C-alpha cells in the first residue's frame, strides 16, 4: 500500500471541490488500497486525472465559481437549462439552474461543451429571420406537432379540436408573429421560436423558424 498515494487521496477528499463521481471513485480506490489490492493500469490513469481535478488550486477556483457563473454564464446557463428540460440528458442539472441555484462547475462546463449545447447557443445568437408583425404561414414541414401551445401536465391546454382548427387556420390564412421567443428547444438549424396568432383563432402558439415562411397574397 502506497502511503503517499493514500495521503493524496485523503487530501483530495478533504476538499469541498471533490464531489459527485470524483468523490465516489476516490473513496472506492482508497478502500482498495487500504485492503492492499493492486490498482489496474486503467484505474491508475483515471486516478491521476481525478486527483488533478481536486487540488487546493482547484478548490480556489471552486470557491470563486459562484461569482464567475453569475458574471459570465448565468444567461447561457438559463438558455441551456430550458433546452435540456426536454432532453434525456442533464435534466437534474437543468432543474438546478431553473431553481436559480449555481450548478456544479465541472458538470456545467461539460454540458456547455456538448455539441448540442453549442448548436442551441448558435441558434439563439442568430438574428431572427422574421419580425414581430410579419404575416407567416407554415412550410411543408409544418404540422400539428410543430405547433407548441405551451401546455404542461398541470395545464393540458386547448383541446385537440381547438388545436386542429388553429393549425388549419394557420396553414390556410396565415398568422401574425406577436413575439420572438428567448427559448430554444431544438438543437437544429432554424430552431429560433416565434409566438404566432393564426388569423381567425384566439389562441397563440409557438413555432420554430424552420417551419414557417412569409405568407404571400
């Protein structure tokens, strides 16, 4: 058993920055070493990486993270949190952000570096193709599933008949853009969202840019 290695692990475990998967891994390795079990080459490689992430220097970064997040990442964090609430990954982290809490640094940075997150940010930063007041209609790709009425489990929203009549009106008569939304829910080109009021319908809905076009007379 390497006393130096045990001391390094115990030192890392004493730091608040060491949390989540890193902490669990180090505790597992420490248990193996205390039982005089040999670490595999893969474990040693991972251990070196984990110890490098949990040092006194990284603890200082951890302690300043809250301010760094608020100053640099809060807006982007909220944007990504809205996206990931509808995805299979990072749901727990997204919920933390939506509760106005500061996310764990390493997990947030991994989420931020995800290729889908980059696409969401890119779509959000693009200039809107359409403006408030534009009369638009659906492209060939538009159908009932492309219209988001903003319903949830607590609020089932308009009935199927109302949704159907609204989308039919939109396809035939068009609709007025009443708002450009600040949320992105798809990591796809043309994912910027608009709130539209179909001609002859009282209930607005959201639709992505890729599904609409200017209605010509």
